[in-house]
C-alpha cells in the first residue's frame, strides 16, 4: 500500500519525503516499552491497592470490591485529566496509560474539556459521547455474547 501511495507522488515529493525521513530522530522503542510497562503496571498496582482498601476497611468481599475500585480509578483519571496531569503522564508513558478504565475516562474528559466553549449540551455532552458511544456499544455487545456463552455452558454442563 505504501508503494501505491508513493506512485501517486511526484518525483520532487518522493525526494522530499526521503530527505525528511532521513532526518527523523530514531525512536526509542525499547525505552517506550519500559515506560509503558512501568506506568501500566503502576496503574494496575494502584487499582489492586484500592481494591484491598475496600476489602479490608469497608467490608467488601473480593468479588464486590471490583465495582467501587473501578469507580475510584475513573474518578482519579478524570480529575488528573481535568488538572492536566494525566496528559503529561500519558505523553511520557505512551501506551501505558491506555489501561482500559483510566484511558477511557481520560478520553471522555478530554473531549468534554476540548468542546466546553461550544456549550454544555451540544459541546460537552455531544462530543463527549462521540467517543463513549462506540465503547459502550462494544461493551454491551461483548457482555451479551459472554453472558450467552456462559448460559449455554451452564445449561450443557
């Protein structure tokens, strides 16, 4: 596909792209992996710590402590995004901040902040749910399929 795209470019455009590519600094791929691993691991460890607090201090059992843990992680990610901290962490850590719950909260709050000047209903609400809608639809569909498979397994076994 890159060759097909290259054929559409003029000779001067091709030469320019090759020159620009030769001056690009090399990407620190190994360091990016390490940063993503560390930050993703820290987010997960924080979640585990929060869940442990709910179990030991609030009387939740391990099965029911998951929901409030997720809510706290979403709240923390939303607050950090609102204060501009999450974006700086994400810029340093890359994919490590894409842990599903915190990454989703960040994307929702970022969209809301970005479109705040357009008003609360059409700006914040409308654009916030442009990002949330596909995730919610996929989540509901995946939950339905998993529930259906579990039901079929329990009926057969």
